[in-house]
C-alpha cells in the first residue's frame, strides 16, 4: 500500500485507489500517517476528527471509524492496530509520500554538502515530483491547515535549494521561469527573490534583476513597513557594481522565449512519459512531433514538455508560432521564420542573409554544438518545418501540427486523441471549481461528453460556467444538448471551437471539402463509413475516394477505429453539417442528392452490396 498526503489524501493498494469513505475516516488516517509507526492517542484523534469539539458519542464513533478504515484496506486491514491509549498504523515510513519527501530532501542536503551536486539535484527533483497538489487538499480544519502549511514551507525550501544548485551548475536560463512563478506566488519571500535576481543577472539581464529588487522593496514597504533584508540589499548593490561572476555559457542563445505553462494542464501523463523518454542514439537530431485535431491541446502539451526538458538545454529556449492554422494570418514563410529565429537567437538584422537558403545555413551554423531547445508551434506541413531544423544532435526540436508530419525524416511523433472521460471531468472541475461541481458528478460527466471530451471545448464550457455564477450545471447541459446550437455555445471571447474547425476546413482542397460536407450530412452521428460509401456519394472511383479519406485522416478531420473504416468526431460532424447548409462554393454536388434527403450511410452500403 502507498499513502498520499502531498496533494489529495488517498491510498493505493497494488496500484488501485482505495475508497476511504467519509471525511472523518480521512482525518483519522492522516493523523495516523503523520506519526506512522507510533501510537497516536485517542484524545488527539478525537480533536482532529471533530475540530476540537467532539460530541458525547465521539469515542464510539472513533471505534466505528477505525473499523470502517480497516474494511477499506481489505487484506491489509491488520496494519491499523489498537495500542494502549490509542491507535498505530504499522506501515513503513517510505510508503508515505510525505515521509519519503523528508528523507529525500535530507539526503540531498547531505549530498550537496559533500560536493555531489548531480546527486543532490536528482534527489530534490524526485522529492518534488511526489507532489501533485496542495498538501492535505480537502481537509479544511485548523489542525490540518497548520500541518499543511509546514509541508508547503518544506516544499518551497526544497524548490529554492534545487534552484540554487541548478544556478551553480550554469542553468540560469532554465530556472528563470520557475523562479518568476515562485516570486509571483510568494512576493514577500526574500530568498526566492534573491535567486531570481541572481538568475536574471547570470542570463545577462541586470536591468530585469534590478527591477525585481525594486518591486520587492516597494512590496515590503507597503505591506510590512520594512526595508529589504541585508542579503537582498547586498545582492542589489553588487549587481549595480557588476562585481558578480557571470556563470552562464554566454553567447546569443542564453535566453528563454517559452510561453507560460498553464496551471490547468490535466492528464496526458502517458504522452509526456513517452515523449520525454525518446532520445536517439549517436549524433541524430531529436525531433518530437505532436499532432492532432483542432482543439486537442497540442500547444499546451508541447509547452509543458518544453518546460520539463528545458533544464537539459541551458543555452536557449526558442518558441515560434508558424501560423499553419491561425485566423487572419497566412502560414509563416520558412525564410521569415528563420529571420525570427535568428533575431531571437541574438543576431542583429544586418547579420541575417537575405536569401532563404543562406538564412537556413546561418541558422544551422549558429545552433551547431549548442544545447538549445526549439519549439515550432502550429506547423502547416513538413515542407514549412524542414528548413528550420538544426543540423546537430545537441539541439532538441518540438513540433506541433494538425497534420501528421509523415514526410519528415527521423521524427518521433505522437497523435493526440480527445481526453479520457476521467481527465475531461478533472479538467472541467479544475477550471469551474469544486464548489459548484462536486455534488453533481453525473451532470459534469454529461457536460464533458456533450463536449466530445475535446480539451478546447471542455475548457470553454468550464470557463463559461465559472464566469456565470447564476447558472446551474443543468443550465449548461440544456444549452449543450441542442445539437444545432452546440458549437455556438462553445465560444468564449476570441476562443471558439467552430472557428478552429473552420481553419482546418479552409486548408482542405475543394475535393476534400466536398467529401466532408457530403459525409457529414449523410452519416448518422458516430457511424463509421468506408471508401465504397464515399465513392458512391461523390461518384468517384473507389481508389480516388480512399485517397481523399486517407488525406482527411492525416489532417485529423476524420478518425479511424479499424482499417478502412472512418468516422467524424461529433463536433466536427456538426461543423460539417453547418457547412453543407451554406451555399455551395466548390460545386453543386450537394444539390444532386437534395439537402434534406441525403441517403444514410447504411442505405448507401446496402446499395453497394
């Protein structure tokens, strides 16, 4: 069994989650885990279980809670034992994530003191990876809030220690985003602010470092009425005098342009594990590609992946949107993309050759032998990406695209599907908030199902619900049940599911668009179809219809459950039907069947047989 306190309190037995029952059983378990292996007195347990005000029947209820906890443990129920005046949990301390965290941090401190920096960094990273949310999440009471605050302080101290070690190892560029986030969350904590100032200075950004100091000085004066401490003031003066050593490798690549990593990122653990574990042998360039339909969360995943890989590439993190599918913009020409990359890498405009071929050569020369991370987001196709690739294996490239980049040699790709139902529910709940969702899990499940489990759709629905406190979940469900108006509901500000589908649709050829309109209207929702069906509907040879279907599959407009069988995502099909209702732009094919009397796929297949 494994016990989690660093996040939502939970227990796993043989990898499966154990149901703990009510809040009192959870509080009882936490008290036993905090002093695992030791006797916890009944009075302490009663105080924690009832917030210091136990009822007259509390001792009997304590016995009942212990019995219920034992039942939930199943075959391992014997680990909760009565011992004298209280109870004891006989699990090993290393089976409790909070105790394991403390042990690993202590070992890291010892390793750092002995000069084994790499071992210390590895231990701290492993320790911090044990956290998956605020400590003791959900246990709202004074007793547990004090314990949780202590855990969070230890977590922050370990994070600062890790950042300091990585700074000493020359990874200033990689730690700046993390330290910036920590300072925003803990603006009055001087140690974190010192680390951020030091990292910025080592990145060649002394003005930014001085700005961080000035912001902290004003906050301390306004909030607490005090001046910065001696350590912060001394660092400020040394930056002003420029008498601090610059430990970064230097050169034009020592900057990071990565977007921020969203706090609402949910799921995709298998995809991240697969992509982070890919590393080619020898001198081959490592190219990771993430493809998927519009709204599947490709950029969000790529940014999370980039931040995870960033520590291994301290000489620069570049990010460029290639506008393969961007409203109101044409895809970025490779020559223009190379110009932006070279400017971000530190070259002056006069140093950039005018010829696209020469720019590509200069880009490869600048990146050669440098450990840089390059994110090429929203690529149209392999042709747009190929000139932007570095020439050496020390770099790391991450690409996102709505099309499968089959024509790109040496790429390791992962196609994103919609979220599993459990992760879609978690994403909705994380954005909408547990207060309005926890009592209606059935309604939340229906909402995400009506969104087709598509991350963009789920996120928009959750934000709309979050921003409309007068709505109930039933109100949202009713709005989304209207199939004709569902896409109109999935819009928030400049974010729109229909608009994203429209961008994909406009990139299709006239023949592909015709097929989308016809099949979108002819097929029943969720129904599969094959090349024979498409051939009959379009009056085409079967091979030609199969080619069009395969192209739509590669563009993630169609899915495939079995060989030769294709289907629409529910929301994509609604968009296709809306396009079929518009005046024909490509030809009059739809009118040949009649707009409201298209034969179903089932009837077409019968005719084929």
